C-alpha cells in the first residue's frame, strides 16, 4: 500500500493530502483541533473572522492549482467606490496618496534588491529616508513584523511590489476562508482521504512517510528537534463590529509605523449581521511591547479612519499572534536558509516558515507540494511533475 500520513489539517495539510491522493497514495490526515483549517479557520457567525486579515493573492502558483480543481469558489469583489477609500496615515494625518518618494521603489527597471542588505538601508539610497520608512511600514500588511526595514531588502521589496500591484492581487473568498477550507476538505474526501479530527499526534508513525503540516513550534516539539526555528512576527489582532455609518474608510495603512486596519464587510457583507460592519486589524508589536501597546495604536488608526467608532461598537475581540504569521528573512538569509522540507527518514515539513518560496500562504502551498513529491518517491510512486507546480 502506498500510504502517506499528514499531521495538520490546515491549508498546507489539505494541499498535501489532495496532491498525494491524486497521485495514487492512501492518505490519512490527523488534525488536533475539532475542525480543519488551522489559521485559515473562519469563526462561526454572526461575525465571521479569520485569525487576522486574510486575502488570497492571485499571482502565486496556488491560485491556478485551486482554480483547476474548482476550489476557489465565489469571491467577494471590492466595489469601485470602496476601493477609493484606502487611507494612508503619514505624518500623523490621513491622506489619499502615498508620499512621492515612496513610489520610486515601485518603478520599473530597478535592479533586484539585495539579500544581504537590510531594506531600510537599500531603500534609503533610492527613495530617501522618508520614502524608505513609508514603504517599509506599508509592506507590513504582508509581513506582520514590527520592523520591516531591518529585514532583507530582497524579502521586503518582493512583498511591497505584490501588495501595491495594480490591479490588486488580493482577493477574498466570500464568507471567509472557511469556505475555501470546506471545499478542499470535501475534495479530499472525494479522493478517499481519511480525515481524523480531535486527533493530536504525539509520536510520529514509522510505517509511512509523514508530512508534518503544523506550525514550526508544534513541529519542533513533535520532532524533538531544537533546530526547527526561524524568525517570525508578533502581532496584536483587533476584531470589532460597528454599526454602519457612511464615510468609513475601506482600509487604513499606517506609514508612520507598521499597522493595517481593514473593513472586510466593504467587499463581503455576509461577514456580519445586516447594519453592522466587521473591521479587522493587525498591528505588529516589538519584543518589548505588550498587546495593550498594539491595541492602543490600532485604536488611534480607528479614530482617524472610522469617526465615532467607539459609540458604534457591537462586538469586540483582541488577541496576540506570536510565531503564527509566517517566516521573515533577516539580511543575509533567504527562504532557502529556513528549515528544510526533507527532514530524513521519511519525514517532511510543510508550512509557512520552512524552505519554500512565495508570499504568505504561498509558502505553505509550495512546501506542501515539495513535501508530497518527496513522500511519493519514498513509497514508490512517481514524484510530482511540472504540471503540479
């Protein structure tokens, strides 16, 4: 029997399970939580939140993979009028356009950003100190890190370009990411994948190859391997619902410090009850900062972009995500330096902090394909061809 075990039923785990089953393997997925999804899990109503702002970028390989299998489902387009309501905090006030110096970092023909220099140093040489700082802070929407300027220039610049591309790459599955996970789970079931929920794995099986598709912290504990570490972000997450009021911003990006607030019901009114708006924010916090520090900065952005929000709140939730927002690469490192997918002895890693390219969930997707390709070879099946990439 060509059997493969997958530990973790999030986006990476389901990608691995589907791909392995399509190649002819018998697959079992073990998920510790009672529901699938991992960080792509959508809370049940009436406020359908994810763990922080979520968007699906159509520029990555996962998009075509999902589309070929009819798994993307209905999308929630942003109305043109709402698209004009992106606001940027710069020098303490809201504005509609970025500083001109920042745009120098987006023009065509720039040489590739270096891996071994921090973004702020490299960008200052092109856009000056103010433009470089504004660009670094704007890129935090795709980084979840308190000091984007200190990261590898190549790493940050790719995310800055992806986050500012026109037309936008970001798309939103209607009803939240939970619908996408449900479609992936149903497809896996149709392929014969066995899914066990509320099934925490404490010891790896030795009779099948195993794809460990968990957070890196969980993988380190499971594999008892202290080398499984990589830098990530720490982010204050603020979710709230407010009564609808005309004139609210669609999103507020902080160019004075890293931070992003977005009104998700601008594109998808199914995420909150009629007459209410769902707002989600992510404010990266540094090692010496607390959740309260991040929440205070979020409230300042809310004051600017959502006047009178305090008197309109109908629901609120706060949290801190630590080490759950993907890998970030320091100067001198790239995705190739992260923990390798192949751990030897038929054990493979998948997730957003391992050695695979991409932005946000694309890392999970690419690492899942890499892990499955090796696992298929381990059980005597044909590794993945280029059509899966």
